[in-house]
């Protein structure tokens, strides 16, 4: 049975004499103890009710609220209780192989996995009472939650009569996760509830005016962590239909319940890969499930759950199943491992996570190497760090026997096992060059002793990255409209320049709208509304394509001439007209960094001016200067907020000088 202990006002109840004694017992010196005592020397508190405050009163127990040291001190305080519970022979946990699973601690969240409750619970009760008397931390039995896993009905009835716990029937919530009696109940206990809560958040946010990019950021920073928490902690199969419905709610929030103007595959890509970084929940789920696999390959200090999985699959090891076909796997495994294997079988080949030679395949417990099931017979090999296929192979293939004898002093008693291992290694190595590919990045993770930092993020980037630039629709569309295309190296430069063009989301959003072809041109409107004219808004009788409206229309050509002339007056740059620089944000060649930043803002203002005059017969050139001034003001406010005023002044100095001595006539562009 699960027992989730509730400590009454845990952080506010710690007795200070116990705190000081515990610090000394842990081996901290007198100086450190003196520092802690100084923090807790005669503190006082007051209660404020409206404008009135009570008289001061002394505080005599508890850790200081808001102090960054408080959680660490509480860990030191609670650990003696954990040690006492683990060492008490009359408090029984779940024994799996050599491991005893009894206690889980996270700050004041204490969970006990109890077996033999008739003996364990009274002794646990007495121990908690003694600890409360000494430390001041008192367990509240009426708020302590208990969940029956597989106790007989008669025993359960007896326990409910003698212990006043909250006896939960369906689940107990531990650190935000609802743990159920059955594995197949975990999804229904956690995901529908979470989806409903997150959808309510989206509905509440929809009442406020939030920018397009701001909505994407809100989803990424607030909703994603809540779902990612479930993805990481629950190795279970999810209902993809439910996830798609939730993603529809997210997209509806992004587009304010209107028809989308940008393909969702574009939104899902990283900003540096031509998108906006909207989280793809399905890909994050897959990445979270696969991220557990490198942990199973850790040789040094693997987590307890890895030992548990290995015990359940004995004489095989859990890691060995990932490098063997499904037909050779044992059926004796936990449902968690079975689910992870199904995810691996589905996605590893699709995303090239596995190479033909399988260098991370273990020697011990591997279904494809039956001699390795007798681990004791390969003690010499494991002692000498021959643990995986990679340890038996050089860049030219499996080691020859002579190499092992000369470099490792291979004993004669191990020659037969060496022949077995090298024969198996040759099978893994293969006979063709295609079989001898280097390890994939995922296999390199498994070959290390621990997974890399940000494993989920790195896996997600692999799953979300486009295989080719030709997969991005707007690249082909802009190439057709403008009559010229960029190289594969120029597009990343464009995306990087656009991403760092402004820290102001409203300003940055304007640049992305043009890149993603947000605006409805006459040709596009004619496809939506069949009775609509597809000719240019400005009366030139040409088809109103995206390229024509933004670049090729005679009136917009003259407008861009004036824009480039103004750029020359301000920045003294004689630039050749380039639609990718003016419209989409490609950085200009050989332009200094500070001038490029101001050039980005001026081109952005030029694009906003065209958008502002979208269905007008003329383009207001005066509005262009006003737009630059508006960007100037917003960038200044942002620089003050982020303490970057000096950098701002360096970038905008040419524009400030120009506006001070502006003698150029401005008028409506009616030609």
C-alpha cells in the first residue's frame, strides 16, 4: 500500500534546538552553525490587516519563509527520519531482488510503500510520534492519504477501523501525479484532467489582447512544462486522438478562433530553421519517452528503477532488448519497459537513431548473445571494461586475438570466450561498407555513462528539424514569386537575422508575417471568394500575386526606390535592390553589425508601410518615416527595460542625426 504522509505546517514547525543539533550531527563546523543561529536569532513578526499592523511578537520555530537556505535546511532536518524508517526492521517495504523500495522524499512530500501493514503501520506510527516530539514536525493522520494496492478485503477493513487515514479508492496524488492501483488506469487518471485544466487556462487567456507571437510564447512557457511533466514521469501510451483535440484548442488560441494563415508545420519549426517554435506536443511526448533509454545504459550509479527493470527481465537486461529484434525478446518485462520498447521500435528507424553495427549493444544479458546470459563466466571481460560491442571493435573491425593477448594479457582460460565474443562482434560489424556506419548520436549517448544535459530538447530538435529546405513550402513560393531563390546557406542567415532583429515581439512579429506570407493578396482572395477580382489593388491590371504586391508592382517599385534613397541618406550605404533583403530579412553583404541592425528596422518599417496601405491605390511615404520613429521609440523603451541603452544609442545614432537635420520633402506617393 501507498502512504502519503501529511506534516502539519512542515516548514513552520521545525524546533530550532533540533535544527542546530542536526546541523552539528551532519558534521558542519561551529562557524556554519553560528551563521545559522545568527539568521534565527530573536526574529519577530507582525500581522498586517489593511492599513493596520499588530504589535511585534517573537517567532520561536520554523524555517524562514523566502530564504533560499530553507529548503536545504529542511532536507537536513528530514533525513534523520528517512534513515530511521529505512533502518527499522519492523517497517517493511517492497523487496525486489537486493533492493528495498520503501521511501520517497521530496522536501516535505513523504511517501512510504508499505508491506505487511499489520506489523509495519504501528511501528511507523510510533516512530513518527517520537520524531515529532523531538523535531516539532507532527504528522496529521487524518490528512495522510493511503492507497490499497493488493490487500485482501478483510485486512483492508481491519486497517480502516484502526487507522484514521484518508483511504483513497482510485488514486493518490504524489508530486502532482495521480498514482493508480492498475498501470492501465494511469492515463485516464492524469491526462484528461490535465487537458481540461489547460483548456480552461487557454479560455481565460483568450479574454486578453495578446500578440500572435506572445500567444506562442505563452503556450511554450506555461502550458508545455505542465504537459512535459506528465510526458517525462509516466511511461505510458497516450490517446493520440485526445492529444490532437488539445492541439486544436492550442491552435484556436494562437489564431484567436479564426482561420489559420500559416501552415502549422511552419509554426512548429525552430526560429533558426524557418519557424516560430510553437511546441509540437506529439513530438515532445515521443522525445520524453525515448529520453529514458540512455539512462538504462548508465554503467555508473544507475537509478533504482533501472535495477528494478533489470531484475524483472533477468537473465536478460533491459538495455539488451533495444538492440535485438522483437522475436528474440523475453515476454517477462514490466509494462513500462514494454511501452518504451514499442516507442523505440516505431521511431528509431524512422529518425535514424540506430546504426547497422549496433555498437551500444551490451555483452551481458543480450538476447542475441546467449553466452552472455551467464554473467559470471564473463567476469574477466567486464572487469577489463569489455561491456559492449564497441569495446570489441576498432575502426577496421573486430580486434584480432593477438591484439587482446598483447594489450590485455588475455589469459588462456578466456580464449574460448574471446572467440565467442569476436565471432559475435564480426556479425554486428557486417561484411558491407553500409553496415559499418559510425554510431548515431543516440548510440553515443548510450555509450556514455550518463545521458547528456537537455536530452529531451536535443531529441525534440531531431524529431522536429526539416530533412530538407525543400520541405518548407514558403521557400518554394517566394522563389516562384520573386523569380530568384536563395542558397541553402543563405536561408539560415536570413532566419538568424530575423530572429535577432528585435526583442520587441510586436516589431518582430511584423517581419515574420511577411516571411510566412500572412497577407491575403488578390489572387489568394479570388480563390477563397470566387466572385473577387484577382487583379492588383493599385489598379495596374496585373495579377495580384504576393511577389507583385510586395515587389513588382510599378507603384511599389517606385516606393522601394525612395526607401533605398533614404537608406543611403541615413546610413550612407549604396545597396543594390534585393527582395530577400528588403522583404524577408536577409542580411546585406559587408554591412557592419550596427548598421545592419538599423537597416533591419528601416526595411521592417518599409514593409509595415506597405501593409498599412494594403488595399489603397497609393503608398504613403510619410508613413514610412513615422513607422521608423515608432520603432525607434519602442526599441528605446525596450533597451531601457533591459539596460541596453548604450547599445541602442550606437545603433540608432545615424537616424537621430538624420531626423535632426531632415530637410527632405515628404508627401503622398500618388504615382
